[in-house]
């Protein structure tokens, strides 16, 4: 699972999420509250960007299958996965 580098804007927002959640699982609403975006679509854009680049994992919420539960990749693991063959 090779991670890809994040652009500066996404890395700043990832850092905010990491500071708040670290390895704890969270839902979209928790991310939205943490990021406090003016444009509500930006949280979705960020989460999709993080998923595509392997900086976040998502799974279906067993209590409500319409929702997802997210867990951030540990930053050192993500960086290491960028450089591994």
C-alpha cells in the first residue's frame, strides 16, 4: 500500500485531524467540526483526497451503513510507505 505525497493544503488539514484524532476512529461529522470549513464540500474533498493517496482508511459504520468510520494513517508509516519499493 504505497502512499503518495499530499499537496500543502491537504497536509495542513491532515495535520489538524491528526492533532485531534491520532489513531482514534472518527466520523465525517467529527472531521467537519474539527476542520471548521467555510465551504462544507471541502471536508468531502479532503477525505476523498486522503483516501486516494492512502493517508486515511474508511470502513462502513456497522450501526448505520450510510456512514463511514475513518482512521488516519500514522504519519511516519505514510512517509515510509512513500519511499518503499
